[in-house]
């Protein structure tokens, strides 16, 4: 294998491969990046078996076909130190990969490229008709509610619940449930649980590209002209989230977003937990820190005939409010110390409160 490639182009691609490497075991082939020259293009791949990325670089020259693998972290370390000029890469008969630029020369050991893990075969997968901007934005909204290291492994991912008339995107960390949805008219019913790491990487890789999304019971694959991403799906049954969604709410309040955020941040600079009290003409924000006092008030007409409060980790509120696209949002409740409901357009979050003695 032999090629010449622009340093900046090569660095960007090798850098994008880093999240997909197995960095815990440098002896594993999954700590290596796969390189293949074919039909005057360079294919670059990286995977830790659970998640993977493949990118094609068409702008190469002085090339000959072949395959190689090389430690991904070490390769990036070398490329970053080189000048912004062309780089020559070739395999050597002694099992090393040579990287050259001007008078600089580096040699790194290779593994057997034939042993590199295979990526899913697209022709065997089902197609999901969805716009990439809608997909990324929907996942972004529910990402904060995805759990970390939950023994119930399915909670460590986001559910794409494809129904007859809509596609629900769902996540929960057991303290809150977040749901957003898109209209659906063409896709068959299915449920896919995508790991949190994959959800985050999709938002980084695919922004405005024309893409194709395919899936089966095991994999989700997203492809554009020169990029292919895959993730193993979480094998499990997501909780019945629909039974948690309230069928009716006693009060639905429309609250200005910016003033609400400002008040929360003002009283939670030292302690995250907060009590928010609602009455007919004001909202009072109080820190639940027992060692200090922080309090502020927002004067607002709410048209409610009884007082109530919510006590909650302010992070849950701010996570939701950071995704609100309008000047106001809806807060729904039935009573103090019960779960409450936050909504903005097609996105809502249900939060379990901190129980306080009345």
C-alpha cells in the first residue's frame, strides 16, 4: 500500500476516528486504525466492536492498492506534529507502516489487516426514512436524560420508538423521563435502543449531510457520500414509558423561559437542589442548602387558586430549558410532591421531585 495525502485532510479524518478506538488495550487490533487504498481512494476505519466509523478520502495521489493497520493514537500524534504539507504513507516489507514528510520519517508496527473487524452489510438492513437534522436535534434534546452505568443496561441508551403515525425519541435516568417526537408516515413499526456514546457521536459526525439510515435487530448504520457510522444496538426491553405520561393535569402554566432560568441560576450558585413555590402573583425560588440561604422572586400572574411548590435538582430543569426554542414553556402539575411536566412544542420532560415535608 502506498499513497500521498494532504496533511490537514488526513489529520481531520484520523482525529475523527479517535472516539471509536479501543484505548484500554493497545495490543488489540481495535486500538488500530484500518487503512486501505482501492480505486484511487483511501478508506479509513476505526471500531471497538460496539461502534465504528468509516471515511473515504478521494483526494490522494501516487498510490498503489493495499491494506494496513496502525495504532490510531500514535498515528494522530505523529500527524499533528508535521507541517501543513503532503504526507507520504506506505507499507514496508518488514511489517511496518512508514510516514514521511520532507526530511521527517516515522515507522510504526502494523497488525494483520485481514483480522480487522467487519462492518455491517448495508444490503441486509431495513431503511429508516428520516431527515438528519431532525434526527440529530431529537437526540440532542433527550441526551441529558440518558442514564450512565445503570444495571438495567437498556436505560444507558436512547429509545427510538417507531410507531404508525410518529417516531418517539425517549430516555430516562429513573428520576426524569424525556420524550420528543417526529411525524411518521412511511416507516414500519420498530424499537431501537441506541447507546449513549453513539447518540453523542452521531451529533458530531452528521450535521447537514444527506444521509441514509438503516437498521436491523443488532445494528444501526448511518451513511453519507463518504462516511459510514455504525453502532450495536442495546439488546433489551425499554420500560413502558407511556404509562408514566400523565393523561390529565390540574394546572398548565405558561412561564417565560429566560426569567425562569436567570432565577434558578441565581439561587443555585452554591447548591443544586432548589424549591420553587408558585402562587397567584409570584414564583419564589429558594436554595435547599441547609448551611446557607439564597432566595429570589419572580413577579408574574399565574391565575391559580391554590399555592403549590416543586423541589428538584436544578440541573434537570436547566437541561430541559436549554432545549426550549420559544420564549415561554409549559409547566404542568397536579399537586406538590408529585411528578411534574415540562413541555415545549413536541418535546416534554416529566421529573420526579424531591419529597419535602409539607
